[in-house]
């Protein structure tokens, strides 16, 4: 046994000395040729193929999209298969940390009968040249190994599958963001960024949305059809976007509907404030910088901006004074009203610029749909118009489940009858039904709601009676005015006849 260990030690030492001589004394270009032929010999003898996916690529060491997608894909699988893991802080996700394969670890996977191996590796960089771009002292990369007979399967099917799954997993686990157009200006009047964002944490879901179940299912089906419609939109030659118009009285849940749509689709939300946009060019720039898989929202479109294109014309005297005072002119230029026009808005959401980013939903909200220009809400721009009206019985049951955690109560029939005769928004129903103290149970809260509904019913009946009384009074006054005008006309006719000598 001792002699065998001695032989092994001698062999190992010989290999190390040979590698040192090779590394130190053989020229670089000669070593490259030797390595090429060595790999050819190994490839000829070995039946396996190895593919390397480096972490950084390109001139400026940009992080590889392939590496990121593979890393995301392996994180979902390596925590189940690997025995050597490392914990990393989770960025842009709802998780606190992520488990991934440690360096020099390998896992095995079976894909359509083909056995393959993923390896995680790290090498140290020996030399590093000066660069303005941040770099690391180490290089990380993944290797994919498989048998030669599976080459076509891996290249044509497996690798695209891994990349697609990695993108979907990242999209599902990412933290949604709520963006708003930034009106802050830095030194010299230059805007630091066009959009600023916060984490989007609104808890609204379709399950907790107070509305008719049939309408809710219709909206969900429409969203799913749009989400899976990339090939269809390409086929018909139309930009991959969808327009929604949400209209109804205040308090009917338009903003909550938008939040539920964002959570359901895993889309970021861009809340576009038109009053902060100076002109059509800036509006176009803002919309170009929105990403795919996003919802662009313009709330209260009827009162956000005057989209008629009419502007107040300055007097010639004011123009001359502005030209003489450049400081005043600069201040007024910064604080002037928005010059966004209706045509500019329409071109951005439905013109040639609308296809700059795919898979986007554009939502307008309004309390008064009759005030909107027909060109703004025509089919093709606003593909689906959703009316969110007063609270119905189905919506009330959802609110009762959300706020009181009850599916049915003996007071439900009374509430149902009152809701049929009274107009009350879901926001008002929820406020009246919300417990105000720890001692308030479901019955107490429902009684408060019934009292509010009865008061609203009495107020509505009183208002209706006053309106009817005012209408009758107006008709009576109109009738008396007509009679008075008739008498005056008859009197004037008699006088004319008398003057012309026709009276007998």
C-alpha cells in the first residue's frame, strides 16, 4: 500500500511540474494551439458536449441576459436538487433571500428522456486592465453538459425552454412598481428622470372586488385573452395593446379595479399625470420610456386637462415685455400651462408611436363619460368600456364577506330590498358596514348600514318629491305665462282693428 501511495504522489508531482512549465515557459499563442488540439482529442474520445454561459459579456462587461434567465431557472430547481447551496439577498422580489447552487456544484436534470448536467463555476482573473466600468476579480459561469446524441434536442428545444421559464419565473416573483411622471427639475432646469416609482403593494384582487360576478368573469376572460394574444396581434398587424374606459359615479371602485388588474396580470402601473406634461413631445417621450407588461393610467380624463386645443392668445404688449426680461420668460416657460392637445394624446396611444412597447394596457377613468370627446373613446382606442355603477346585492355580499367575514345573515334580505330602491356607492356601503369598535359584530354593522340606506331612501324620496313639485310649479307658471301672452295678443289685435276702422 505504501508503494502505491508513493507512485501516486510521484505521478501527481510530475503533473504539477509539467503544468508549471507549460504555464510559465510556453508562449501564449503556442499554448492556444496546444489547448485547441487537446480539446479536439478529448472531444474525439468523450461522447459529451459542454456549453458555457458566462455571467458577463460584451465590451462593457454587461450582465448576460442568458446567464440571468438560467440563474432564475436554476434557483427554482437547485434548492430541491443541490446539496451545496448559498443564500443570497433577494432583489426586486417579495422573498427575503434566495437559495442557489454554490460554486463548483452540479445538479442533474432529465428533459424528454435526455440526461444533462448543470454546473456552477467560478474562476479568478489574473490580470485586470484599467476601465471606467466596474469589474470583478472573479468570473462566474454555468456549464451545461449532455451526450452528443441529444445535441439537436438541447439546442432547439431545451435551451429556449430554460430561457422562457426563467423569464416567466422572474416576472412572477418580481416586485411590482407604481410609477409617476416626475416633474422635478435639477440644476440648469434639466429633469433628473422622467419617471419615479415606489413599490406597488395595493392588496386589491378580483376575489375581493365588489361588483357583479358576471361582469367580473367577463373582464378576467378579456385580460387573459389579451395576455396570450401576441401572435394574434402580430397576425392582424395591430399593436399589442388594449384600451379600457372605466366610468361611473365617484366611489364605485375605478381605482380599485385598476389595482386588481395590475395584481392579476403582474403588470407595473404608470400613473400619468397630464397636468405635469408640458407638450406633446414630452408626452411622447414619457410613453416611449414605459416598459412592456405595464398598465398606463390616466385618471379623471375629463378634468385632467383641457384637450380642446384652445389656448389663450397673449397680447402684443405682453410678448414684447417677455422678450425684454429673459428671467421672467424662463420662469413662465417652466410654469406655463400644459400644451398637450387631443390629437397629440391620440397619436401617442393609438398612432404610429403606440407600438413602441408591446403588451401594454391603457386605462382612462372618468365620472362623466358624456363629457369626453367621441374620438377619444371610439372602438380601437378604448376597446372595452366598463361601467362601474352603484352597489348591487351581489357586490354587497362580497363586501360583507370582506369586512364582516359572513356569507349570509338574517338581515341580508332587508339590505337587498333597500339596495334595489336606493342608490349607494360601494365605498359608502363599505364605510357604513365597517366595524367602529371591537364590540361591533356583524348584526350591529348591518343594522347601521340599514339605517343609512333608509335615510338615503328618505332623502331620495324627498328630493324626488321636491323635483316633482318644482316641475309642476314650472308647468303652471308656463301655462299662466302662455295665457297672459294670449290675452295680451288679443288686446293688441283689437286695438289694431280699431285703428284701421274695421270695428262695426
